[in-house]
């Protein structure tokens, strides 16, 4: 019962269905090819037997012409002949002749498929003297060979089906393995997106309930509406980040490369984030770096901004943040370091996955997309983004651009 209940479920799997399809197509093609070759070989064999009979008739005709009516002509084994006069009376014969045996005159595919062991293949030739020579050959040996070859072909077809099924399953699994991994990632990604948006939708709904139920306190209504607006803005930003990440990973994000003064760009970003750092009791320092690079300015600016926001969000009060750039053999490296708690080796790879937040309780805002987007931008520029311990005591993120 357990096997019966599991069998239909097995056949719903994509790899099993694809394997069965491949096995069926392969087996059908192999079977048709094998049957065609077998029929061709049998037809040739039957034609050879017909040629044998023609040769026998020629030998009997020669003997009859030279020595009168031949009574003992040496022929191939299994060949029987008769020599009849104009009235149809048999005047000479040789070999084993079964008078009432079924006769088959044609050599065709129909004869190949329908020949029986009791049948004889027949050839006739009328000489100018009026004598008719008839030669016959039993098809018993041919029918037995055909049966043996058909049995062997059936074994080959069965083995071919089993082999095709095995190879189909292995090939389908190997072919679908990247797709299965992709589906798993999509499922996990969809679950994460649903969780993030559901949380914010609930906040919007709660705020709307407060705004609708608050009729006597305009300030409370305004606070609820402001909360709704802020949450909607967070949702908009999350959706934009997801679209940007999806386009970049699918190769649909074009790069508008231009000459970018990286030193000036870093100075602008540090100046922009310095007030926020001061409010949080943190400091940002910049090492002057007169470095230029050909890159998409908007994307590179976004990647570095994500690293700065990450450092501000995940460091404690009094933390120091350092930004710098350097050139090494044609590779541009931008480093953002902090004196925060750092990142454990076990988490160094996880932090670049979507929606990963090692400590959601620390820091406000953020959905875990900043680092994945920064790495995606780096890789679009032929570089990468990695993390290592910082000399300041925290984490050092190094973004490279080629």
C-alpha cells in the first residue's frame, strides 16, 4: 500500500518525467532503427536464397540441354527441383520435395515478415524446348533464424530501454540540478521577500487603523499617517533594491562607464554621512586618495554608500570609521573599516546573502540588501567585495574594481 501510494507522486517529479520521456524517445528511435536494420538484413538473406534458386535452375537447365533430361544434378543443400514437359508431367526431379507444402514466389518485406517454416520459396523457368524447370527451397531455416534474431533484438530493445532510462535519470538530474538549486533559491528568496513586506504591510495596516480610529486627537492621527508614509517609503526602497539586485544578477543592468574621480567621490560621501555619524557619536575619517577609475559613477557611489551605512548601522557609539582607496596593478580598491565588534569567520560568507542580518536588534533600518547590492556592483565592474578583520578592531570591507 505504501508503494502504491508513493508511485503516483514519483511520476510527478520533473526529473523522473523527463527521464521517462528521454528513455521513451531513445528506445523508440533505437527500436525503429534496429527493426529497420533487421528487416533489411532478412530481406537480403531471402534475396540470396532466391538467387540460389536461380543458380540451381541455371545448373539444371545446362544439364538438361547438354545431356537430355537430367536425373541427378548436384545442387545446394535443401534445394529441390522438378523438370516438367509441356503437358506438366514430371520427367526428372531431385532433392526433397514436399508436394503439398505452401509455396511463396515473391521476395518482399511481406514475405520476410510472413514466411513460415513449412513454406517453400519457389522459382520457375520455361526453356525454349518447352520444358519447365521448377526449383524450391524450404524457408524453415530462414524462419528459425528470423525468430532468433527477433528474440535477440527484443532483448537489445529491453536492455536499451533500461539503459536509456538509467542514463536519462542521471542526465536529467544533472541537467536539472542547477535549475533545482535556482528554484530553491527563488523559493527562499520569495519567502524572505514575503516576510519583509508582510511586516511592513502590517505596520501600514496598524497605522491606518490608528488613524481611522483616532478622531479626537489630530496629533495622534498625524503621527499614524507619518508612520504609514515612512513605512511605505521603506517598502518602495526595498522593492527598488530588489529590482536592482535582480537586474544585476541577471546581467540586465547596463554599465555607463565614465572617468570617475574616486578621491572626490569619497570626499563627497564622507561629507554627506559625517553629520549622521556625529549624531550617533561616531567619527568618519578619509585618507586622501587621488585615484581615477572608469566605472559607472552612480552604481559605484551606491556601493560605497551601502558600505558606509552598514558601518554606521552596525557599530557602537564612539566607533571610528575609516575610508580609503588605493591602486594595485590596475585594480582599484576602496576600503571601509570600522572599530565595531567585527564579523565572525562563520558569518563572513553569510552576510552577502539577501536579507541576512546578523543582529537585527542592533541598529535601525536596513533589510539586509546593502551588502549583496554592493558585491553585485563590484562584480559587474570585474571586481568583488570581501570582508576581513580591520586594524581598527572591527570589520574591513574591501571593494575592488577592474
